[in-house]
C-alpha cells in the first residue's frame, strides 16, 4: 500500500467506507491521484531502461514520431555485440525485436529493457522460419568464439546458412533491409596483410574452424544472390576482433581469458609462441559502424575493425599490467588453423560510410576490466575456457 493510501486510511476514510476491488477506499480523489501516479510511472518506464545488476546505468530513450520510428529485428540480440546494438537502437527511439535461442546469448544482457513498450524478446532459433513485420534486420545470430562454434559444427553451419536464408526470405517478403554480421574469419590465414575487402581469403575448407569460416562465406554469397535475383536491400559487415562489457566470461577469446586470468592472478595462457597478431576494437565503435553501414548507401562488404595491431605477447602483457596482476605468462601448443596475422584495412569504411574507430584500445580495456571485476566477484571464481570445443557454461 502506498503512503497516499495509508494517509487516506489514517484520515478516517477507512472506517466503514466502501472499498474498491483492491481493498482501497473507494474515494474519487484518491482514485484520481492513483491514476495520475500510474500514468506517470508508465511514462517514466517508457522513457528509459531500468537499472539491473548487469546493466546498472540508466539509458534514456526518445519518443520518435511514427514516420521516423523503425521496427528493427536483431537476431542474436541477447549476445555480446547484439545487446550493445539493441541499447543504441532503443536509445534512438526505435521499436526493437530481439530474436535469440540463448545458446551463447544471455537474458541478463537485455533484461533492463524487458519493461519497455518498444522492446520485445522472442526465444527462437533462426534455423526455423518466423513471420514478423519489420523495417530492418540486423542478422547477428551465430556463435562467434572458436570453442563455442566448434562445439556443434553442424549447428554452426546451419545457423549461417539456413538461418541466413530464413532472414533473407523474411527481408524479401516484407521488403526490409538486412545487414549480415560477417567476419574477418572469411579471410582465413591471410597471405595479404592488412586484409582489404577485395582479398578472397585463404581458408581450410575441412579444418576445425571451417564450420564458421565457410558458413559465413556462404552467407555472404546468399546475400548477394538475393540482391541480384530478388532486389533485396543488403549490407555486409566483416567484423574484426571486438571486445567490451558483456563478453561471455567463458567464450575462450584472448581478451576475456587474459583479463579473467590476470584478475585472479592465474597463469595467462598463450597458445603458440605469441608472435602472431590481432587487431582489437571496442564494442561501441563496432555498433557505430553497423548502424552507419545499415543506414548508408553502400552495399558491398565493409571491414569494421581497429587497425591497431598487437602481437598476442604484447597484448597479454598490456592486460596484465592494467590489472596490476602477478600472473605469469605460459605457452601451450598452437591451435590448428589459428591465423598468424589479422589486421583490418578500413579504407572502404572511411570512404563509403565515414567510419573509423574512436575508442582507443587502452580506454576500451579499462572499461572491460572494470566489467569483468564484477563478473569475477559475482562468480567467486571463473575458470577460463581453453581452445577445445565446449558448450557455453552458466551466466544465462
């Protein structure tokens, strides 16, 4: 019972007075005040996110006129990248439908929007058709870390092929624009460095990573087949290594593993000699790139990544130092088909969608380390995932 209702009873209106179905005094003035309060609460809920343990800060939303508000589908929207994209789209005032089967996605990543009238969450597997009415589709659904996508390689292939066909079929039917989250993995172990979009790649079609690499390559082919045959509006983003808050703590990627190991003063494990290279971008930059690509006019593949290149040795040392850790770096056997170098050529992104990363790796790491401190504290202990195929653990 609210303070107002208690006050109404204390003022003598409760004795012998007719009550409504909630047991409150059937008083017109009290009803009016309760109604006004209810309307105000609903307006507040429709204007912001609700703080949660996973996303404690408030994200404000705007009210767009109907002519400007889009209905946007995000497959894999409860995942690491997808949930950050959802935050941006919700903040801009759009209506967002998240489709996720929660294999690697986590409900905690989007629970701060569950109350909002512009947000819908649908538990669904993209390998099965679905009927919706949307204006845009961000197709992000697919496990993206090697241990997770290798756990069920047939399912990974189905997600990239059947899932993409289903989303393209939906886009064709409702005349929606669709963006595919492709990957730098389509370049395989590159013989050209850095990798421009014109490079066709060097992929082992029967290797342990092929279920993901080749699945995304076929997905790109299908995107352009639907464009040429059915005039579907398409966009293709080739995403390079990305990190930030909400990374799955057991995804087995170098950023999450190195941070978790450093925070717990455990050995930092490097597979190989650590001389191979990667370029890392912060998730906010990636989200900016995806939105710019979706709403721009360029429809050929676009690399989205940070061209700052690090050896894995240097990156492990950087993370250890930022965590103030006493961890030792240890070396284990190299993983099969692991690319020796990876760096984004973002000339096309700069020219065609006016995009380049704004967040430095150091700034991004500080935010990510702070996030993982909370994850480690909540879990008590996190044992990082190794390179072998494994089903995602916990954290749902």
